[in-house]
């Protein structure tokens, strides 16, 4: 498995991984897939956007983004990770996160946060294995598939 920066050719696979979760899962609170322009903008952005490729197939992606626009948050990034069905639990998420966190540390990022829609024990285990700790749960902040969804917040200080 290769972990590398995302390329334009990876965007259809990335969009499909995310789109499936938007349509069928609750890891994102989006109800519809994002348009290709969103992914193109993300790729052109200043933050990190990595993919996991296994035998020529993109099986996951991870990215960072500013946490909030206020200046005091400039040393904090929010992370996002998705792994395609059938490839979960095989180490792609951990390897992508390890690579992303190393890049963020070298950028001088001090803290990293991530939201995990509940229930999602696999994502919770991944974040904890990568050194994140759960710092709180916001109850019933999302609504999808006719039910309320809690969001757990995870945090990690890098230095």
C-alpha cells in the first residue's frame, strides 16, 4: 500500500468513497455527494490531501483543513479520513493518519482535532490508536436517515 499526495486522477475515486458515505452512511452529515469542483478546490488548496493506493486502486483518503478562521486557531487543523468498504480494518487509515500527522508536525501545527459521528467504533479506535483522545460528545447535533446523530470530538497535541 502506498500513501501519497492526491493527484487529479485520484479525484473520481475519492469522490466515490465520500459519495457512498453521504448517500448510505452517517460518517458525514452531507446527504448528497460533493460535486467534482469541491474536490478540485480541495486538491488545489494549501492543506494536505493524501490517498492510500493499493494495487493501483485508491482505497482511502485523509486531509487537513483549518479548524476555524479566527487567527488564534492558526496552529490547529481539523482532519478527515475515509477508507473504502472492503479495505477498512487493514491498516490504510492508520498509515494515512501517520503520514498526515508527520506532515502537520513538520508544518508547525500544534493541535489536531477530528469529529466522529456516532456510533463508529472503528473510527474511534483509529483515532485513539493514532494518539487522539476523546474530549467530548455533542449530543444529537446531526440528523440523517430520520434519526439524531451524536458527534464525538477528538483532539491531539502534536508537539
